[in-house]
């Protein structure tokens, strides 16, 4: 699997389960509102200092050094963007089981520490509600698969791994649970350096950004950036498997929906009701 070349991705509007959205951090938005074209430079500096004091965080600095950068590249893979941004077709029947996609590259990150946290995105940085795993520092690629059920599309699995071949799925090493239908995967050492190590500040800023994301996106803090994903069919407990290369752990895979899974009966009625509602809209 070879990732595509990085380009910037602008936020997109609209609504729906799988809207493709990449939002800048609250700190970056605050800086934009304090443009020197709108107020004197002195006032701009005063406001910026006040914002840093209130949030305890500064925006992430861009760098091209892959040894120290947080985000090495973010993919603009048209296949990935098109799949999750594709509008629901009210004229298409709900297929069950659905069709799973091939792996689509999302982002490449540099992991600094030896610990990876997989958790309900709204619980980060609370380790007690997540799964903390051992992975060696290095550059990791994040890959995504989705399932097309015709009328509806869902995210089915995530891979976080080194660019190493051959790659195979190993043992189930734990489970992660979410009651917010969202999952975050982050470098724990970088995360705990954010906001001066103030966990309540970290959680507040993470929650603020996650609440603005759609099916997937990136949370950006002063010392850490990490991907967040919608968790398959929503709340639940999901298995996490180790990825091995020559019997050495080089990543993990989270399975939200099995490849041949039927569409859940508990959600079928609601999906059909929405299908009828959308078909009647002008």
C-alpha cells in the first residue's frame, strides 16, 4: 500500500453521516479573528497572549523534518474523499451484506513515544476508558476501509501501521469501547505534553474539535495531532488486532464492521424511514 502525495484539504460544509470534514483548531480560528488588518498590531498581540493563557495550548507548528513533525503527510486520495462524501441515493435499495472497499490512505504521522492510546474520542486523554498499546516510535500510516450498503455507507475498519511488508493480522490484543460513536488513535507521549500536561484542558480542546468533525478528521493540538473516526454503526465494543511483520508487531487494526456483516436489524427501520423522508424532499 503506497500513500498518495500530501496536499492541504479545506473544510467542507453540509450535513449527513459521512460528510468529509477537516477543521482547523480553535486556536487557529482565534488567530484568524485577530488579523492585523482588522485591529492594531499591539491589540493583536495582547489578544493572542490572552488566548494562549486561557487555552494553555498553542497551535501546531509546521515542519518538514520527518523526525520531529507530527503530521508527515495528509492524503487527498480522491477515492477516500469521494466514498465518504458521496450523497445517499434515495433511489437505491439498502444492500445487505454490503460491499467493502480496498484500503484507502488517510494520513501519515510520526509517533514519538512507545505508547499508543485507542479510545472513545470524547474520553481522550483518559487512559482508563481506552486501550493503551505498546508500539515502537516511528512513522505510521493510517488506512481506512468502508462498506457500501447502497443507500448508506459506513466506516468498517482502521489500520495504523508501519510501511512494512509482508503484513499479517495477528492476535486479538484487546477491545476498545465507545459511547459517542467516535474513536481516536493517538501518540500518548505527545498528547500528555499538550497544554502543559493539563488533562482537563486537553480534554476540553479535544471535545471541542471532535464535536465539529464528520465521519473522520484530525484533531490538532500544540504538541499532538491525531485522527478521529466514526465507529462503524455507532456505540459499541470493538476488537483490536495486532499487525505483524516477521512476527514483530508493527501496527494495529480496529474492526468496526466485519467484511460480510449484515446491516443491523435495529437500524434498518430508521434507515428506511430516512430513505422515505429524503425521497419526498423537493
